[in-house]
C-alpha cells in the first residue's frame, strides 16, 4: 500500500500538468481525507484538490483520480 502525502500529490500534479496540460494549470492546494463518499474532489473556491485514502488503492488509481480532478481545474 502506498502512503499518500501532500508532497507526493504535488510531484504527481507537476508531472500531470506538464504532460497533459502544457503547464497551464495553476498550482493547487491538496487535502488528504478519509472521505467515504468519493475518491477525489476539486473545490474551486479554495483551488483545492481533495484525495480520499478511505479505499486501499494502487498508485495508478491515485494518479488517475488526480488526473480526473485536474480536468476540473
């Protein structure tokens, strides 16, 4: 099981931003939660991406969730 940290999310965000969005996304804040209702969420008012660790998931699942939330940015 992978340990999710804000630093790791930031590293992944930078790679995703470069690869998929030509570095056009504004840097976001990150929240790690134990939300049982969703894998992730983008909050535009605070420009925050929340990632839930409720489900034990693979690194790939977390990255795919982050890519999805980046699309909302």
